């Protein structure tokens, strides 16, 4: 039997409910829902906005709703999700008339529930429409107020305030509530930035050269992953922060490079392009299906200097020769706190104990991989998080127990000029507010010759 296609708001509700009940990833569910429901192109933006916006502002929306719900615990979770996403439209989306959003919510409540639920939804939303929303000023503690107003868990806000200070934490929370600009990296083994921009414009995309990365471009309108230029291997979708990593490795065409946690291959392919199809990159990832993604990307980009392997990188010394790589990149598994704009569900799914567990894994990976680096070689450690325990603390602990390694303070001069001011000796911590990219950490270490 053919499943009934849903409209935009029904599809949004189903996605939000799947995230709540299954801890599923919003980006994957969104793509699947667009295909399954054959959402028209003109409505994809609205669906994305409702889903991401509701997730991003979830704690704020709950703060508002709590003033209008008498017994929340007795209300089914899908009804709460419906109220949250409708309230998001009322408060944060100017282009949708209030009456249209409310009427649609009531109709969904009727179809999915019964008359009593429809009456509850209508009553709560009309009551909100008639009355003022509660003020954040009623929350006296500054950290708690920031947590609710910017919809970030209190434990995380307190942690960031301790590590970064209140002002930087506030800026980071604010930018986490905004939509990221899509960026891509031009494959300079096949074309130039100028030619690629021209081709994309001819295809109808609005694009601009990156101010941060010489081979980077920004997609201002239209999804670059659907472009002919992407399909023909002239570009790779990648965040500007992530593009900095290949600069940190400092390759010039002949090096043997290990990329230890490589899927889906954005950094591996960037390194291979920087090698200008010379040298060799061994891209390793734990899962076979993820390794296939690396292979597909290398093939699309016409890069012949990438080999792949599926295994736990901690076991690589069992199968690879000691001191056999000129460069090693460990883009370590991490909390992902730097990519909340792309995956807003991360901030609710992660717990404080996850950070300690990840710290242990990150250190194990560094320890396991270090014997594979040649003397005088460069080891780059990177994460897409902003937490000190996963970043600076991992590097310090590794250096304290490995006297063969030292900080590589020449990192700064290798970085793109626009990024150098953010670096500090051997390391670089990019916060999302610096230039609108993902939060990212990069450290460069050198294996001593003696």
C-alpha cells in the first residue's frame, strides 16, 4: 500500500518526533523526508527552517509554553512537538501569518489525535496570541538566563563560561542559532576558483570567493551539491574551518600521509589535491560503508593518490611499519560542539560524561598512531569541538607522557593569512563567531629527530 504523502508541517512534526524518540540525526531525517514526501522545491526551505529552528530554540520555546500549559506531563510528546513548532513560527517567522500557522496546527491535531487534543492545541495557541510571552528577566542567574534565552543546556553554558568567559559564550550561543552558509572547496587539480565560480553562476547559483581560504567558495543561493560542477568533481562541500587542516599538515607533493579517522574524506581529498596527485594518502576509517564514501569522493574528484583501509585506527601499528609516514592527521571523534548550527540536536543528545569518555579515546588514538610517524615528521590533531578537555588538555597530556614529541610552533606561518591571528604557537582554536565557520581545533606536533 502506498504511504500517504505529508504536507510540510506534518513532515516537520514527524521529523521532530523521530529525533525525540530515536535520537536520530536531523540532517539525515530531513533529506529522507524530502524524498519520501516529494516535498516541492519551493517548500524545502520552509521545512528546513521549521525543523532546525524548532530544534535550535527548543528550550526557549519550552520556557514560553510552560506559562500556558497546566499539566504538561499528561500531554503526549507529539502534541508538545506540534505546539513547539507552531510557536516557533508565531515568534520567529515573520512571513507566516499567525492564523495560518494556528489553523494548520489544529488540523494536524484533528487528523493525528481527536477533538479534545485539537481543542487543547487551539486553546493554548490562541491564549499565547492574546497574551505577552514570559520575560527572560524573571530568571535571575545569568548563566541560567543565557541557557534558556539561547536554548543551550545549562551544564554546557556553565562549562563554556568557565573555559571562554561569559561574553564569548554568549556570542557562540547566539551564532549557533543562525543558519550556516554553505561553503565548498575548489578542486585545484582540475580547475581554478575563478573558472569554477563562473561555471556555477552560469548554472544559476549565487556564489562568492571565500575571504578565509584561497580555494574556498561560498554558496549564497542554491545547494552546490546538486550542481554539475560538484558531480563532475570540480568541488567538494566542506566547511572553511575544516579546510585549514590541510594547510596545517604542510605537504608539497611527495609526502606519505596517514589520515586516521578519514570518512567521508573531505580532508583526505584536500590533502591529495595539495599533493597535486603526487605522494600518497592512506585514508582509514572504522566502518566499511564509510570507507566506500571516501573511495567515491576520490573517484569523483579524479584523485589517484588515495588508498583506503577499514579498521580501528588504534590497531594500525599491528599492520603498518613503524615510522612509515611523513605526516599523520588525526581528525579525532569528538563531541561536535563546533557544528551545532548544522546539527542542533547535538546539544541535547550529549552529556558531560561524554566529554570525558571522548578524551580517553582521543588520547588512545594519539598514543597508538604516534609510532607510525617518521622522525622530523608532523602530526596534526584536529576536532570539530570547542571544549578544552577534548582539545588543549588532550595535547598537553600526550606531550607530558611522550618526550619524542614537541609543539610545532611553525604552524602559524603555514596557515592562510586570514586565520593566522587566531593561532597561538602550535595550536588554533576557531570559534564559530570568528568568521562564521564551524568551531574547530587544530594542533601541530613534531616528532623529534633525536
